[in-house]
C-alpha cells in the first residue's frame, strides 16, 4: 500500500472522527454553555501539560530503532510500558504535591469547584502513555487498520458515552471526564490484544535499550516540550488573563481548525517510519518535499472552504452566543495552513537523526509568540491570542523551511513549489477513491 493510500486512510478516519467530535461538541456546548466549556478547556489543559512534561517520547524513539532493526519488538514493548508507568507515576505525584498552587493558578476566576474532577482525570495520564506506546508500535508495523480502530474506539466511546451520561443522567463535566478515561482504557486493551504475538523480553531491564531510548528520546522530549509551549502557551496566557467564556471561544476556535491539521498529520504518521527506512538522505529528502507539496495543495483548498463557511456553520451548530469564536478562527487560518504544510520537515529531521532541530528551531518563534501574547491578549482578548499564535506559526514555518533546504539540498522552485503533476496526482487519487466508493455502494445495493 502506497504512502498516499495509507495517509488517505488515516485522513478519512480522522475526517469521520472529526465530524463526530463536532456533533459531540455541539451537544456539549449547547448543554453546558460557554462558561462550563471554559472549565472543560482548563481541565484538558492539565492532562495536556502532563503529557508534554511526563511523556519522554520513548515511543517515537522506539520507532526509529525498530526501523533500524536494532532491537526485538518484545524487548521494546515491555521496556516502553515499564517506562510509561514510571514516568506517569512521577508526574501524578508532582501534580498532587503542588495541587493547591496549580488549582489557584487555573481556576481563580471561576466559582466552580473542580477539585475532585482534577483528581479523577489524573487516571487518564498512565492510560494515555500506554495508549501512545501501542499506537507507535502499530505505526512502525504499518498496521494501519488496527491503529485506525484504536483511535476510532477511543473517539466514539468518548463521544457517545459522554453524550449519554450528559443527557440522560445530567452529570455535567463528570460525564465528559468519565467517558474520556474509559475511552483510553478500552482502546488501549484493543491495541494490546491486536498487536500480535512477539517474543518475551530477554531481560527485564534492558540497559542498552533504555540508554538508547533516553538518548534519542530526550531530544524528542525537549523538542516536544518546546513544540507544546509553542502550541499551548497562548492558551495558558488566555487562561490567566481572560474569563472562562473567552477561554472557551479561543479553545473552540483552535479545535475547529483541527480538521485542517488532519491533512499533514495523516501524512506525517506514515512519513516518519518511511524516512527511517530510506536508504539515502536524498530519498528521504524527496519523500519529504513531495509530502510538503501535497500538504500545501490540500491545505489551501481546505482553508478557503473553512474561511467561507465558518460563520454560518458556528451560527447553525452552536448558536449566536458562540459567534465570538469566528474572528479568532479566521485569524488562525493562514498560520494553520503554512505550519501544516511544513510539518513533513520535522519528520525529515527526526528521520536523519537530527531531532535536536525540533528543540532549537522553535525557540525564537516561541519567544516572539510569548511576547506578543503578553501584549496583545490583555488588550485585544481572543483576537490578540490568535494574532500572537499565528505570528509564532509563520515564523517557525519560515525557519524550518530554510533549515530543510540547507540540509537536504532541495530548492524552493524545483522541489517545494506545487507542480502540475501534484495537481494531477491529487485529482487522479480522489477520482480513484470516488470510483472505489461507487463500487462499494453498488455492491451493497446489489446484495441488499
């Protein structure tokens, strides 16, 4: 199965799940209202930061070493799970230790008591770490079917069960939190059962493997930490300066932009293991350049549609009280398009063992984004947050493009500019997918 076919398989899954998530968010938003949606955004911020600070990216490092055939999969799975449980225990202990400080920092502008909810969602942290382990092992094996079903199960349980508990039992935020924890548990069990048989680990403590995971993973960890701050530092400043309803507007604007992120995310999922298996740097570079061109083409198209439809879509789905999220969303679109288009560059850097660039390249854009956030958010609210976030995205995209050209030997005109063959490829690819869909539909009708 080709890179394009597997990537499109992931994108179709993500697009389907995105639609279900939108339906879920509409029901939840209308039921809870802007203030409670803001509280929910603060709760998810805790697990998000826990994941960024506590997950050491050993799972991604494992894909690199498995791609190089350095270790057996049984040793890798056992070691990854052991490290996941240890690191999640450490991060939970730190959160409980500093609980009062954290609670006052995030919830000082709210009268809602979220203490017990926070303790409950801490259960999600080890489940999420283990879930990511099995996800990346399946990606290495290119078992996209099982990988897709893991994500589908997690998303559908979170959505369907969350709505059921919310509407039938009127559990409020407890419904969403409970469904979220259970969704990770069930999808984790499914992934573990479907990974397939592998040899038991030769050693309980595999020191060479742990050393390699730490050495390679630490660079990815620092890169992920910088990337997390770049992605979410604006959300944190919004939480510190603005009221829960405004937090909800900005968080929902970011969330609605996630469909556009699905295009590069689908490509990147398959691209990284392919790059690690590439024989030459030139092959890896051309693979990344082509992924960039295709991402750019698709994102421009999706971005234009999103720009035209966002206001009527928000009005119809969420109601007039959520229209303040439209302006920040429209400001975000250019940054999302360009940042998404240059995502394959980071996969290239990791694939040629230059994960350190994920640490150094975003630092200056992060400083600019942080500085602008502190200036613009108090003055312009959610629009200021969107402007500062976009500035960081655009600057990072330009810098990563420059570094890719420098390391790969590619040129903008020859390798990165959209070419006629890319347009034809996209058109032919989607035409073939439509034909497949028609054949499937006709077979269903025939046998009904």
